[in-house]
C-alpha cells in the first residue's frame, strides 16, 4: 500500500511535458517581454530627448554651405525634412517606420536610408565589442582563478593595484600611448585608419581591441577573484583539497561553474560601458564604426542617424542583459522564481 502511495506520489510530483514546456516558456518569455518593453521606452525617450537637446537641425543644415540662410530657405528645408509637422505626428511616423524596420532617411545625406549608413558600419563595432568580450573574459577568468588559488598577499595586492590603474585609465589615453609606443616607435601595427576589407582589416583592430581589454579585463578579473575566494572557503571545496584533488580539476569542477553567473551578469551590465568605450576608441583609431557614424551625425544634427545609433546601442544592452537573465535561470534554479 505504501509503495503504491509512494509510486503514486512520485507520479504526481514528476513534472509533465506540458508543465515543463510552460516553465521553459515562462523562463524565456518573461525576460523577452521585459526586453521589448525597455526597447520601446528607449525609442520613446531617444526621440523626445534628442529634439529637446539639439533643437532645430534645419538651421544648421541650411548653413552648411557657408552662406547665411534666409528664413524662407530654412522653412523650405524644414518642410522637406518633415520637421514642420507637429511633434506627435513626427513621433507617430517614426514609430510606424520602426515597426516596419524603417529607420528613416538621413538629414545630412538627403534621400539616403539610415539603415544603409548605420548597418554599413555596425559590423566593425560588433566585431570590436565581441572580440573584446571574449578575450577579456578568458584573461579575467584565468587571472582571477590563479590569484584566488595562489593565496599570496603580494600577488593579491599587486594585481589589485594594477587592475585599479587599468580600470581608471581613460581609453583615449591608453589608445594614444599604444599608438605612440607600438605603431609609431615600434612600427608593429598601423596607428589607425582602415583597409579595403576583411581579413586584412583585422590588423587595424588589434590596437583598439587591446585598448578596450585594458579596461574590461580587470572588471571581470575582480569579480572572478572575489567569487573564487568565497568558493574556495566552502566546506566541500576544502574537503576536496584535503582529498588531494589536483588544483586544475578543482578549479574546473568546483570554482569555475560557481563563477559563471557573476561573469555573465558583469558582462551584461558592462555592455553599455563597453559600447561607450568603443565609440571613443573608434574615434581615436579612425575605425569606421558606430562611433564615427554617431560623431558625424551629432556634428550635423542628423536626427534619424542619431536615433538609430542610440536605439541600436540601447537594444544591445537590453539583449545582453536578457541573454544573461535567461542563461542565469538555466544555470541557477534559484533565479527562476
């Protein structure tokens, strides 16, 4: 009787396929819903904030030729750009275009779709950011695990000081130092500019990637080290050490899995800072990415291009945090509530 009850209880407690599917849908759908909501908010805030801060671009565009534009010329240009309509009408047109994947046309380059301008340089920024993430994650995790396992006060203090210096150094300054030492004096890599296409263009990205890694690697290193020190103090890890488990196996089996979630979170939270640093680094090294596109658009009050770059940057941050949230729910069951 008890065995039947036990088997019946086990049958009741075991999740059915429909229940599992519902849990997976909830775990994935909830972060995606939050991401969609934030993306819409980013689009709304970007639209109104740009117009509140930059004012009327028709005056600047009309005066780019060096001549003083008459009020009639400014009014005609405003009508041509669609800026003579009400703000709500412009916003409705903008959101309708976004719903159909249309970012509008550039003010500076008349009739040129914004998508062709932005997506033409987006790939370089994506390569720069993703490569920096991968290299920084590998170096930060390796250094963090090493310093936690060594347990040397000298090594600990030295790495902390160096990481603080690297994190506080401005990316523009690091880039200029690398240009002077590696490119100008060492003649090892190009100081800037761009080539004719990949894979040859990768050599122009080496110094920008190193510049960003100087900032991003210490961020990951400090998180991994703090978490690894906590894990190494846990009883089951100390018991594994007492049993003579090899350090490498101990790090890979016990320490590294416990560092995965903090690393995912810090990478997601640092996406915005990484993109901001990429904009500066691209400007310093002359890389044709979103940084140069944004700089040119701001100098000419090109609202549609500014909106597109800002929206894509915001979406990148949202997607990174959403991916980290979903991965965290898969790694740690305690985050699924």
